[in-house]
C-alpha cells in the first residue's frame, strides 16, 4: 500500500480497518542470491539498494533479534556531513544527499528535520580549525557551512553560557543541512521498501557460522538451518569481530559502549543540534520535546549494552557548563550501545579474501547518519564488485598500506576517536 | 567498576586509564616486517568475554597493569603488574 493523505483520510472514515502489516514475516528459503547479516539500519538500507538500484531482489536479511533493535534504535538521531578529510568528506556528503530525498523515495515519513548542526569554538585556534573545516565542506560541494561569530551564535542560542571561564564561546561552524531524523522510522522505512521489492526479512535468525569452500562463501549456518547464498554481506556493527571471526576474519576493531540520555519532555527550547566538542557533549531536542544528549565513550572496551556512572556524571557536568538551564530538567532515561570502534575512527566497507563475502563495519559512533550512504555504496560493491566512488577509501587494507583516515588524529587508539 | 591494584588495593576505576589490549606488551622486533607490525598495531581479537587489557593507575601508583576482565559483565578476574608479566613472573 502506498501511503498518502488520501489513504489516511479514507481509513479514518472506514474505522482504520484496511491498514496492512508493513512487511511480511517469511520462512527462509534454501538459497538466495545475496544474504545480508544484520537487520539494522545499514543491513536494511543495503537490501533496499540492492533491490532498487541493482535489481537484485532474491535477497534475505537475517536478524538475530528484531528489525531495527540494535544501534539504529538506540542512537541520538543526528544527521550531518561536516567531515573534513578526503574519504569521509565525499562519503557523508553522498549520504546526506540520499537523506534529503529519502522520504519521497521510501514513501515513508522518516521525520528528517534539517535544523542545523552547530559545532562550537572556544579559542582563536579552534575558530581557525572550524574555518578550515567549513572551507573543506564548501570544496566538497556542501555550501551550507557557515562560520558564525559569537554574536550570531548568541542570537541563535541565547541560553548557552558564553562566559564559561574555561571554554568561553568564540563562535561556531554551522552546518545548516544537518539535523535529526526519526531513527526507528528510518529502519522501518527501509524494511518496508525492501520487503515491497521482494526482499525476505527474517527475524529471530542468528548466524552461527559460514560454509566456505575453496575460498568462496556458499552460505550461512543459522539458528533456523543452513541457507545458501551467492554473496554474503555483513552489517553487524557492534558485533563485527564475532561474526567476522566465524569467517576467519580478524578486524582492526575494538568494541566500546557509548551512552546517551534523554530528559523529560519540554516545550520547544532549542532549535538546533549543538555540539560542545571540548566538553564531550552534544544536544538536540526531539520532536517529542525531550532533550537528547550524549558525550564520549565510557573509555574502556565493553560489550555490556549499558554504561557506567562516571560518564553519566561527566556528561551531566558538561551539559551544565554549556547550558545551565538544563539543570531544571529531569533526566528521564539513559542507555548504552556497543560501537565498533575502528583503529582510525573511520568505517570499513570492503570485499574480503573470501570470494562473495563482504564486510561493512567499524562505524564508531557515526553510523546513523551513514545509513543511506552505507546501504547505497555497500549494495554497489556487492552487486558490481567495484568500489563506489564515494567510499573507495574505506578499504580494509588501508591499515596495512598506511592510508588511514584519522579525522581526530589520535592514531591507533580506538577509545579516543 | 573497581579495580584491585596489586600495590594500592581496591580502587575506583576512575583512577585508572585504559590503554588497550595487553598484546601491546609484546611488540615485534624491529625487523619483524610490516605484517607483524600491522597485526600488533591494528588487529584486535576483541573477544566478547574475558580480555587481558592494559590499564594505567594514573591517579595512584602509576603502574601499568594487566587486567583480565569479562567485557560483557565487567567482572574482573585478575589484576597483575605489567612489569611482573614482562619479567616472566606471576
């Protein structure tokens, strides 16, 4: 069913009886042309793009739990493309362009709100750095980057503490096309779009191993039996090391927990996404009214999908330092998700030495904004065997050849990216 | 989370700084070649179970420690001085 105002009107008059389940719940077939492991944002988006862009519809998405139950359902929903380095710049730019047409394309309301992402600067040196970043965004073609003075920032966000003695606000770099989206709807929209094109979405189906012969992948062993496949793509960020290990892959990844928080629902108090990098803090207000905010990793490796209290305290302190008014609000919930922290802070999208086996991992804490771009380039790689031009620098061998894309310049310290 | 430092006793984890896998203690020889160094610097087992990791007791005795911790439960099985391990002792 195609969603439209007319359908809502018609169903409203007829007791809402003709709405259908959004996707099927099929039994797995014995063989598919392509299998995607992981029914999160990246997996569903990849399946959708395989079907839509490349006409490959005999595809299954295997999900251990339920669709969209991993990090796509537990992030802070920020969409942006304010990256600097060659490699990241073109990729996130590509992804943002898909975001901008996603709702029409999917016929699904993903509530993309391009409300602007502001990165704050607190010294002359940092303002120079932001100017350089803004110029690089312009060179990439994202001409919405705007360097703002403290006065301009004050007009936009008068509630910030501009006179913090340690981090006075000197200005910021605004990325007007950045913003937020409804995270679950992105997963659901892609799931629906893939299902409508014939992709089987198979939930409660855990991959237990791979069948690999003569260097070629033949299929996967799952909790619901063996399923043959021509090609297998892995999009299981958070668990990439484990699934990769089943195929004999050793990855440059360490898993860390990242926490996020939401306050009670409030009337609209802030219009934009504001990131206070020096304090390890960023915040936006959801359409429901809750202030959604987060900080840094817990700083040590973890597979526990919950964080520890010291980081809660640190994030709350940073929030109070930036915008003292949030002290009046109550923190409603906090949660943690497991990040594939790669060794240079940049994702990996590549083929492997195993014919027909592809990896998509290492998203660090930037996976949400990458969902459409990642699906598009990963589907391109799986379908054609060639790297998409927006993602040809995300290869696994960059760690051997020294072509890391290290946006923060921290070297091989995954907890600091 | 608390870490039982062999020198300082049971202390809050905030006193410690996490560095990474304890495999960093075993740096290959300079002539070991690119593959060995690639493995040493970048590749991680990243087990969803007990990992041996290097921690630095920054706000304490400033010793490097090897902490065996279950990273799914944060249960700590053992804490040893990295120096002792390098010397081959227990």
